[in-house]
C-alpha cells in the first residue's frame, strides 16, 4: 500500500494526510469545495500530495479515509471503493448532522450506516476519538515508551489488519474493539472519547499519551445511554 486517498480534508483528514506523508505515503486529497481550495495544503505537504475530486481520491487510494460530516455520508461514491479498505473517522453530532433515528435509538452505529452505503467496501472505524491536535503531536515510533493507542472496529479481520499496520506506520498502536456494531464504545460521550489523550479533561489542549492499557480501561467503562 502506497497511496492514501482522503475524502474530506478538514481537521482530522488533513492531519492524517500529514502523518501519512511523513511516514512515506503518497496522498490524494479531496473536499466538497473542489481541488483548487486545497492548494495551500498541497504546497505544505509537498510532491507526495495531490488534490482531486472525491471520486479521484477514492480511485487512487490503496486505502481510503472518509472524514466528512455524517450528514453527507451518502455523497461518498460507492463504486470506486468496491473491495477497498475504508477508514471512517466520523462521529454523530445531532446538532450538526440532524437527527438519525437509528443512531438515537442505538439500533445502528454511524459506521454501520457508512458500511450499508458502501456494501462492497470494507469499513473500519478509526481516528474518531482523538482531538486532531493530539493526533498530530502524539505520534511516536514503534516501541516508544509513551506511544499512544487508537481504537479500531470493523467487520472484516483482514481490513482491520491493514488499518493496524497503517496506524503503526504513522505512529500509533491499535486496540481492536470488535465489529462496527461495537464502535459505539468509543463514540462521543464515552470514557474512551477524547479525554484519555488529555492531561486535563477540562482543557483538551493539554495532551497526555493514552497507551493501550489506558484505552482498554476506558473502553471497559463504556455504557449504552
């Protein structure tokens, strides 16, 4: 795997792109406003980065990261993602996305909705539980004493192995939480969301590494609302 496609280049998407380029990947970025609006970011990332449409990013990526508001998930092009591993970074925020009854009642997770929309892709949930600034600054080499871990969830074991290897290369360990149906354990308002990477939960700017043990302890405390 050498090319990472990004559908959405906001705070998380652009941070993943920076980490990927630093780790030796090529990236193809896209957003809803058009490739021209990504010129500054492409200049920053250098020759390993290019911009295109969402479909172009989907086609180019050996691995594709979807990082757009949940309300827009149906805009992700299914056909070019057939057979590919897709990382879903999204969270459900009703005040932003509007109401999704299946999410409100707990009969589905946001990543299951994306998987339903992309029936031939292999969706893995990742990157949604960490503040984008911490995602960039907490990356560490393999074996570092202060390396952080990120939770992942998915229905395809091979896809989760691909994502685990990607996380390792960009600076993180992975903790497998289970299937997409289990991904609620690290969604907003759970102990594993956000604050485990912060020294002060009241001030997310103060980072603190969250290793696998700390993450597993937080996941174990998760309860359905």
